[in-house]
C-alpha cells in the first residue's frame, strides 16, 4: 500500500506544476458545466492535484485556478439551466440525471435559495447539479454569483490545504 501511494505521490509531484494546475482548473470547470462531477468529483481532483504542491506559489496558483474553474463551470451550468432547462429535463440528460435527483435539487434550491447554492459546493453530487437547477429557477444570476463565489473560494482553499497538508504529513 505504501509503495503504491509513494508512486502516486511521486508521479503527481513530478508532474509539471503548471500542467497539473491547469488540468485541475479545467476538470473543476467541467465538473459543473457538463456534469463530469457525477462521474469524477471535483473534490477528488483537487485533493489529488494538491498532493503535488510544493511551496506557497504553487499552493496559491492551484487555489486560484480551482476557484476560477469552479466559477466558470458554475456559470456555464447556470446558463445551461437558464436557456435549455425545460428541454434538458424532458430529454436524455434529464433521464440520466434521474427525476429524483432533479427534484431533490429543485426542492433544495427552492427552500434554501442562495444558501442552497453556497452549501451545494460542499456536497459532491449537489454541486454538479445545483448550478443548472438554479439557472432553471427564478434566481437572478447576480444572486447566484453572490452565493457561489464565496463558497467556491472557501471550498478551494479547504481542499487544496487538506490535500497538500496530507501529502506533506505523509512525506
């Protein structure tokens, strides 16, 4: 087990830090915009990428790109919900997501509003679906961003800190 973990940590750490950071930002963006997060949660991607962090510059770069990726992805998800929501619900994507998941996310956003958007960033399946559901709702984009921006920022710093701290402790 330790050899396998050592191999993974070495691979991540030896990867070009710019490439690792950009890939993490893109993956987090895709997580909420095209729902990749239902297959590979962004939390996992950020934790793995952050195990290679060496120094303050890499830490801040990764956190900033993850924040930007999350905000762009959530904005795209919101726009998809706003412009294609009804068709998506009735189409193949709505069937794949499942009526129950969409209903739970709807109720979550309807009951909690902006707080639901904030909290969803910390709930793996929800943060893949809630931006699209918020776009389908009557929530204005400004209100959505006012809640999601601080959540994405806090989330990114928590996950980058946990991943880099765990790797450092292991080393």
